[in-house]
DNA sequence: GTCCAGGGCCTAC
DNA sequence: GTAGGCCATGGA
């Protein structure tokens, strides 16, 4: 029954209304907080299942060692990279992922992100998803934040957010949620960029704030949604 | 000491 | 197909 509601005017208005509420409540998040496209991609890997704080420490360590180029990452010894990214947790696995991506970039696009991102978005998405260690969230983050492509990023926060609002149920998987946003949001990079960042920030903030926050945006909208839903 | 943070892969059932 | 284990740091 929920899936039939995709694309209704209510959903579109509601999503933008929630977006504006989150934006005015938390302010713009300015994602992705890295200096270059390559750094965004590297940090998308480093931040897998770890707080941004720890991922950033690992990124800065690579940067200070002058290792933030595809060639440097490939040519450096595994242990050298691993020791630099220990703070990002699972450093052995992540070292392999960094090397795998850099090899892919050099082999397929001569190391050029311009060439890589000039490819059709969905084709590139499918291609990136074949790289070991690159799941949907990581790939969509890379497409949106590094490639400036209209690929909405979903995650556990996003699913929980929509379920709490009553807009979807638990049968929605990652692709359903991505499609839900992409079908109902304006085709606008700023909105895609900030919406995901705001949901993550909101998830983090409400988690830290305990369930007593009287100003909780979601709670107010839960009631609002209940009034709208038949 | 315990919990959890901006995942994804692999294996057993 | 899916639940659960694995990876194994650092801050609160």
C-alpha cells in the first residue's frame, strides 16, 4: 500500500516541506567536507562504519604524508597506508579498497576523474558497484558529492527517518528509498546534497539528544503525516 | 567497561 | 534471501 503512494503531490510537497524545516532548523551542512574530488572519494571509503571525526583524522594523515594521489596509494606498501588510516577502523580492509579503487581509476580512465565522471551516471553507478568494497551508499556518495551527479544517497538514517514519518514501510530497500527521493525531489544538486546531509545530521543529533527533544522536527511531522494519511 | 559511529562482504542456514 | 559474523579504533 505504501509503494502506491510514491509520486503523489502530497509526498512531493511534504518532502520539500520537511527539507525546508530541517534546513532552517540545522542550517546548511556544507557536505562533503573534503578539499578535492579525489579526497571525497577516499573519505567516502574511510568513513564506512565510522564517525566522520575518525575518518577525517585518517584523511588528514594521508594528506600530510603526501599520499593522496592514485599513484602514491598504489605504489605505497600496504602497511604504510594502513598505519596512516588506523583511526578509520578496519584499516586493513580499507587499505585494500583504496588500492582497488586507484587501480580501477588508472586502468579504466588513465587516472582521470574527469573522464570517469563524464560517463553516463547510471552506467557509472553500475560499474562502480562492481568494485569490491563499494556498496550503494558509498557509490551514491561518490556520484553526488564528488561527481555532482543527481544520485540520491540513502542510508540507515534515511530509512529510519521515512519509516518514522510513515512515508514508507520496512519493505522498502535501498533502491526503493533512493527512487522515492529521486522521483519526488526537484532535480537540483543543492537539494540532493543538503537533504542527505541534513538527514544524517538529524539522525545523529536526535540520537545524541535522547528522545526528549521537544523541538524534534520528525515528531512534529509524524503527527502531521498521520493527519494526511488515509 | 560499554556502547556506538556517515558499511560492506562472506558464510551458513 | 537473509540473518549474523567479521573487520577491530577511539571518543563519550
